[in-house]
């Protein structure tokens, strides 16, 4: 799978319980995703704050949709909208 084939990004930190839950949820649904660890990637952390207006994680980007937090309903809707499930 090439980088451009990945339509889902999950912004995380190592200590975030909900970040782990989002990643497990996506894996269980067999959805490929790119993980961006904003704890270690300061450029990504700054860009995330600029896009979302806040620094909390997890943030899930699915296609053009940005979901803040572990919101199963919003994630499922975005996955369906982007034909990833």
C-alpha cells in the first residue's frame, strides 16, 4: 500500500487511552490508517492545532472529515461516506 492510498489518519500520543481505542476500532473494522504521533512530531502537532483549533487527541481524519475524539457514530458515518467500509 502506498502512502497516497491511505485515506485515514489518526493523530495520537503514547499516553492517550482513547487513541489506543480508536486504533483498535479501526483495525477491527479492517480500515488502514496512518498514525501521526503528535507527542513526537511537533510540526504535525502545530498543524493539527491550526486545523482544529485545539490540541486534544485523538483526532481522526477520514477523507475531508475531521473527527475530534473517539466518536464511533461519526467515524462510521465518515467511513461509509468515503466508501472505506
